[in-house]
């Protein structure tokens, strides 16, 4: 038999989730504290690819690496 936990706040049911974003950190449901870096990595690589795509033929490698470092 499956036990379902029903939480109600101000008469509205709360949905139970496996992940929540709080102050930019994705906190995962677990017995101990866990957070996900998946979204931070995705954002970083998306930014790096955007910089490379726009500046690869125009700027030197040093300039591109400084832009990535500053981001």
C-alpha cells in the first residue's frame, strides 16, 4: 500500500517535488543535503559556446579566455 503525504497550507494543497530552486541553487530531495550542478554547468557552457561562436574569428584566444574567465 502506498502512503501519500498530503500537505495543506492555507487551504491549498502543496505539491510534493523532487527538486526545488532556491536562490539559484537546485536542492534535491534526499535523506541528506544534496544539490544539483546540472543547471549551473548548462548555463556556463551555453555562455562559453555563445562567446566562442561570436568571437572565434574576430578576437584572439587570450581575449576569449579572459571573457570566459570574467563570466
